């Protein structure tokens, strides 16, 4: 049996998308597991109030197509996510409208308006044994995670596994970044969320992905595929291959490999369909300093690792000062309180900065970017 299926799909047109979804889900029994009356939650990626053509969110045509297929099975369909803002009706109604979810609602989906939060205890977790999550996911008979394939400042790429970070209420996200500020701890926390919720199926909208300054201010890039799997890590391995990301440089994949949840490369995954990597997909600079931690043995290695970290570490930088409108959003969101506003522009205290890239992710003007020092770029070459 296949681990991952990939189906070519060139545009967001309802009939073609429906066919692509059916073909992608076919190796996993299609939707035969859906029984009448089941409450199926589609956990979409609705990271911001972004128009679909910006390629930052799961496309509404795919969500409409999936809703119709689930409704044919008699399911009650709920679509939801918690963007990095207040988790309330005002914010979410705006997000649903801008992200174009009206047609999915007309097709019978309930757009989530349960804004309750819940503290849960998960003793099996590796790092996040207790966490606060959005209640609507707790009440699902089954969850389908439907993500968007994008580049990501902190995690290199965001796809199936990272999508579950949306289970954390928006205003608590900076706190989680602070609590798990090492990228590997953050990745382990996201794996714990996936282990806790155990989505029944993972789908990826990779018809148009996002490259460059993702996950919100990057550039739309045609990939032309819809993917499906039951194992999010194997699915992410295939996504990484599609966009040319080094798998073990993606913290969630490294964490999954370390836990024995997936192999080390897409070559060891059984793929149904044609896997055609996209030429020259632009990824954010990766934090290569992580690889220097064990470069030398003993105390010398620790000292060398610290020096290398400082010299080579990627960090956020105001690369488009003219684009900055002084909205303060980056300063308000920064979990480490590392940003102060000077003459209405953000000034980042590198000593305080924990490299979570929340500021870069949520700058509405794309003014902040991931910056990698020249020496790190040369070494990488
Ligand atoms: S979020 Fe972006 S636009 Fe707003 S102050 Fe920060 S850098 Fe400027
Ligand atoms: S400055 Fe940006 S990257 Fe650094 S801690 Fe604050 S939000 Fe995170």
C-alpha cells in the first residue's frame, strides 16, 4: 500500500479539484470511513485574512470540493483554524470572508464559531504534556488536516505536520514560541499536538504554494499538485522533496525521524503518482549554526558551538524599511519582548531575540525578512 499519494492538479476549478481529491484519497479508502452524522472537522490553514491568490491559506475551492464530498456521505462538516490573533468572532468572520470561504459555507460547511479553549493533559507527549487548545477540534469525530505547502522562516517549510500548530489559540502562540524557543523543541511540541489529535487524514494544497519570505509574505509559486496521506511525516518528506528542502533541515522531519515516525528521505516512502520536484523553489535561509553544536568533542565543542551559533545564526531583519507602516504588530507579538520601536520602525535586540520569526510571519507588509549572515551564506555554498 502507498504511504503518500500525489495527483497533478493545475488550477483551482471545482470539478478538477474534486477529481484530484478523490484520486489523492483513493489509496486510503477514499471517504468510505465517513459515516452518516459524523462531525468531521477540516483543520485548514487560515493563518491570516489573506486573499486566496496570495497562496498563504488553504484554497477555498479545495475546501468547497471536500465539503461537498463529505456532505454526500452525510457528515456534519466544520472548517476552522486559529490565526495568530484573537480567537473570536470579529477576527474569524473577517478571516473567513477574506479567505473566500463563503462557497464552502454555501455547500454546507459550518465555519467554526466555537471560540472556547480547553486545557488538556497528554502524558504520552515528549515535550508538551499539557497544553491549551481550541475546543472545536476536541469535539470532532474525525479531523482532516488540510494544509498549504509554503516556505517558513523558522521551520524551513510548513506543510502537514506544522498545520496542527493552529490548534493552539492565536494569542497563546507567542507564549508557545517562548516556551519552546529551540527549533527542535518547537518541532517536538508540534509532533505532540499531532500525536494528541491524530487527524484521520492529511491533505496538502500544493496547487499554488508559497516560496521565499513565507509563510505569509512570500511569493505564490505554482507546484500543481494535491497530496494525501495518513502519516503526516511521510507526507512532509514528499513535500520537502517537491520543493527541494533538505529533509533533516526541517525540524519537524528531524524530530519525526528521531522518534522513528518516518524514514530519513522521500526515497524510502512509497509514493503513488508522479513526484516532480519544482526547479529553484526559493526557501528561507536555514539556521545552519545548529549543525555546529557537536562539531568538536567535549567543552571545546560547546564553546565552538556557541561562537558558531552567534556568527552563523539567521535572524529577523527589517529589510524593507520603506514598506514598514509602524503598525507595532511585530513589537506586540514578540514573545521575547526583543522589539522596541524607534522612529516608528522596529529595532530588534539580538540578545533577547529567540529566533521564533513571529515578527517576520505576521508583519502585514512583508517588511521583515529572515537574514542570514554573509559568512553563513558562503559556508553553505
Ligand atoms: S509589523 Fe511590519 S509594518 Fe508593522 S511595525 Fe513591524 S515591521 Fe513595521
Ligand atoms: S524579534 Fe522576532 S524572531 Fe526575535 S523573538 Fe521577537 S518575534 Fe521572535
